[in-house]
C-alpha cells in the first residue's frame, strides 16, 4: 500500500509558532490548485504500488477547500491510483472554518476523517498563538462534526505554552475526555527561528517554559491517556483502540508516499524528494511543463538506517533488530546495539521480542537518545 499527501498552502492568518510553508493571500488559489492537478498527472508513476490506503489533505489550511474542490482532487487521483476498501481520507481543518452546513457537505465527499487544529480550549492560549478561532469555536466544531456523522476525529493540542501551566493543561485534557475525541496529537511547543513567537522570546515579551516544566506536562499527558483508554502509539499521538492514524503510522513504518503541492515531500524507499517552497515558482514550473520544481536525495544504506531509527523508535512498535540485520547488514545491527548499550544499562531503552524500544521514562528525551544511535560511518566522516 502507499499514500498521497496534498499540501494546501493557504491560511487566513499566520500563527505565531508556525514555520510551515503557507500564504495568507488567496489571489492565485485557482492557479495553484490547477498546478497540483498537473503534478498528480506528472507524478503518476512515482509509486510502484498503485493501491492507496491513505490520502491526506494537509497544510496550511485545507478546510478552505470547498467539497467540490476536494472531490476534484480525489477524482484526479483515482485516474491513476486505486483506493483500498477501507482507505483513510483525512482533511485537516481549523475550527473557524467548520459550520454545520460545511460539515454536512464534507460528509458527502469521500473524506472520512477530520484532523482539527484546536491547539487549546482557552482564549488566552489561542491569542498568544494568533489562532483564528476562539475557545467556543474549538468546543462547538467538534460537537458539530460528531453530529454530522464523523466518527474518526483527531484534534491537535499544544502543551508547554508560556501562557499555560499544569492546571490548564489538565483542563484541556479533561475537555478532550468530555468530548470523547478518539485521537489526539499533542505537541510540545517548539519555538522555531524566524517565527513571531521566537521574536517575542528574544525581546523578553514571552518567557519560554523550562524543559523540566514541559516534561511534567508530557508525563501528565501519558497518565491521562492511561486513565482514559488512549494508547500513546507514537510520542505525540494517542488514540483509542482502532483509531490510530493510518497515514501517519505509514510514515513511521517507512511506507512510500507521494507528496503533491509546494513544499510537499515524497519518499519511495530509495530516495526523498521535496517540492519548492514558493507558490509562484511552483505554479510557473508546472504550467510550463518543466520538471525542476523539486529536489531529490538518493538515500544511502546509512541514511535509510538512520531514518528507520528516527521514526521507529518514536513508536510503540520500535525497531526490529532482524529488520536492521537483513536490510542494512550485520555490521549495522552491531553498531546500533553497541550505541544502545549505555541506554539499555540505564533502562532508557529495552529489548523485547527482538525489538529495540524506548522506555516510557525516556520518551520525552527521545530525540537526544535516538541521535546517539545514528550510524556515523567513519569512512565518510
């Protein structure tokens, strides 16, 4: 199976923490959507497996699309690909875009899963982030989506906000339980360079939460998940049984996918490609029929092993040692086990059923632990 990701690079306004590619101008929206259709046709042979078990509309803000525009994209994809019987089709949405009428119309499209960018149920947090919606809309849009018949709903939340302490984080999680949302993506706030939030921190207008306080909120999340029947199947993703995200799980498992739209990434198992982060250039290149709107990186054995470690160890499935041995060689397995030894001794990592896994106590430190396991070939050093 394979997947397709469509990047819709438009937003009503810029969130203060966001460094994704987007534009707040819709002036050339029609031209850009047309260019994306051209890219689907031109990349029809990128994936060897033509059967898809996921399509993901991401962004940006895909909920600016009309149901007709969504149907047109899916029809365009189905000219060259097939959908599996239970394919997951996800639309990212902002609460302020979702009305009862629009949700009812979306329900008549093939979209069967919503990922709603709530971020917080508190106005103070939403103002700090410069979100376009308010707390009432965050609450009501979920209820409207449920009333419209969407059973697979995920919401995004951000913790470790400068404006939000432990008590407010607990209240956000209590609201999730009250609304009975089956999937939560909970991200620790990262203050990215060249964002408005980074500028506020540099100027002393906002005080960044300490790592220790952020870690406390992360462990509160895990405790809450256990109490309310959610499984933390990936460091930032928690789901009730049967509601794990197919599309994102496939990313972490190394399943090939095709990315469509400016800044979208693609992976076919042997190489990565990423499209230009410029709407005008993307449009011009696709309109002219040229193929220079993306760059490509062929992945070495070392690169592929490091990606396997980076993605696999973030999940409850971990990294299979026999897979490392057969795909990357005995030397790679020995290297990983040697690098893992200090963490195994400290019980930050463990081995079970031939799988290398992160212990729960070290999940918040995952990036640091995984970086120490990366295969650095001295012959290339």
